[in-house]
C-alpha cells in the first residue's frame, strides 16, 4: 500500500514510514492511494471474528511492509481482556468493544474499557507497541509531540510510558481539562513523559504541533513524530471497532447500520467514513458536536469556518472543545474526488479569509453519498440526556457520549439499527455527573484518589519557539 498526501505529495512510502511521522512535508495528511474494497463474501467471512481477528483482517489491508506474523503478534499483545476490562465486563470475548442494547434498535458500543477509560485507548495501545517495534527495527529514537483536549494525552502517555526509544511531549490547555483528566496525565512521573500546560485553548496546542511538524529541519533533527489523529496509523486502528459494532447488531451481513459519534477533531468519525468507503454497509454517520459547532455548520450549510481562539467555548464536554478539526481534511480530500490541488486552495482560503464555501459546487451536491448528518448538543441537552439514560436504562454515561446519544436519537430511523459510540467513562467528568444526577459516578479502584497524587507539569505560553526550546533541552 502506497501513501499520498491530501495536498499532493506522492510519498512513495509504506505504512512503517508514515507510522513514525506526522504532517507530511507539504502540510497535508497521509492517505492510502486507494481504499481496499470488501465484498459481501469478505464481510461474511469476517462476521464471526473476535476483535483481534478483525483487527488483523482490517489492518493487513493497509500494512504490507511489516511481516504478517509480526503484525499479528503486536495485535495479540495489545488486545487482551486484561488491558480492556476495567471490571465492567467478564470474559475474553466480551471485554473488547462490547455492545450494550439500550432499547430495541439502539445500542451503545463500549469503547472505554482501556487503561485510561477513553475510546482512544483502542488505537493508542496498538500504536505504542507498533512504535516500539518500528524504532527497534530501524535503530532509532522518536520524540512524540502531541496536543490534547483531555483524553488523547493520557491515552498516549499510558501507551508510551516506559517504551524504549520514545519520549512524549504532550501539550494541553492550561486549566481547561477536568480534574480527573488533568490528574491522570500529570501524575505520570515516568522520565520519558513531559506534560506542557499551554496558556490557551486546545486549538493553540494543535497549532503549535502543526507548526513544529511543518518545520522540516527541526522535525528531522529532533525526530518528531505524532500520536494525534493526524497520524494515519491511529485512525486506521479505529476503523476496526466499526466492524465490531456492525457485526454485533446487523440483522444480516449486508443490511445497513447507522453510527452516532461525538466529534471534536473528526478522527473518530473519520474512521467510520473509511470503514464505509471500504464497503462496510453504514447507512448514516451521525456527527454530534457540542457548542463548538464548526463541523455541524459545515454539514448543514457547506461553509467551513474554523473559529478563532477567542470564539472557542469551554464546555462540559471538554474533549470536544475544538474549532479546527485536523482530520476533517481527510474527508474533504475524498469529497473533492481526491483533488489535492483543490484541497490546497481551500485551506489557503481558510488561512487568508477564515473560511471556505462549497455551496453551489458539484462536490457539495454529491455529499449525500457519504452518509453524513449532524446536530448540536448543549450543556442543558447533555444533562438531560445523562438523566434520561440513567432513569430509562440504569446506566451512567459521560457528557460526550450523552452528546452522541442526544443527536443520534434525533436521526434514528425505523428498521435501521443505531449504534452510539461511547467515548469515555463518566468517572472522568465527575463535576458534570454530579450536576446531572446529584451524585458522583463510580470509578475503577486504580483511580481512587488520583487527584491527590503527586503531579509534574510545566506551564508555558502558546508560543511555538517556547515549545521548541523545551524540546531542545529535553529531547537528547
């Protein structure tokens, strides 16, 4: 499988090379030259596979420069019931991405049984093992630079802590994550983990990561890689759980299923888009935003207008407080028929005038074939949904999952199973659960009192050069 950039560069490289990179040299994102196509017979053959078998069946289509035995070993090492249980489910088969039926036709795909209680563990644990293997094969080291609005950071750090040849420099918005999320990251005292709390919002953190990645001399000299969802390997690993969810609820192979997905950086739902492009019979991809509704505005109007920092709102679903969704470029690349020149032009318009507008174009007229619909959930909406889910199903959900459920139920269709993606356990957002239900959520024993644990972090200005200086001092 060869990879290209969304902005035109033909990388001429395989999976292993882009695994260790971030943004491409032209500022775009890595994409496969084509999506592998699965026939009905292929899907039928996958129907009874467990999660590890599905992961191998999907990933081997994109990874052809790693021995299949090695890929299988890394998958087997990653997806174990011990890593993905957190006491919520029993049994080897059920522990990894189980589905819970809420009512007839509506399911919750549980993705938060990993070590940091967030869906991002599903891909990040595999990424950590892949990184370690690839670096050992190449005799190299890697300095990972990432940005997080809450869950990516802890997931990456828990996946990379103690890994040979890897250091992590994680940027997070100072004072804007939940107390649990902050403690989860900052209490990691491993020598290869560096937490930088940036005075600003998530978009400032993400802009710094992109600016550093675009400095090719610095990136090369200090061996900078990324674990944000701009990393193709992480996105494609998330494709697997769409297959797991589909086979768990489809009435028969070939029948359609819809997925509701809370979305901030567009990585989670982009994985669903890729699954659909591969041939998984997905009817609708229902995108839910919070008050930061840039993506909803696009899918309703055709106008993409990222907000400036001052317009990004701090909400009770903080992992979605994002106004510049980096993975959105991957979808637009497909929407435009993979016209890299037009992608470059549109992002130039964003840089110069603050938006682009596809209304009236042939591409916008054809957007329906991709199956996207969207909606917004507000603070009041998510509190109401948390209460409703508790009262109706006896289940406590986190605020982001509540956003997905709220919008998903608005687009529910008779006869089409609806799978809502769980994104985190409620323990990570105690303040909002307390407001909604009048009591704190349960938390796994290993996280009891984590807010009181010793912590280590550095507060820095939202300045690219400041972050570069810190990396220079700590990357050797």
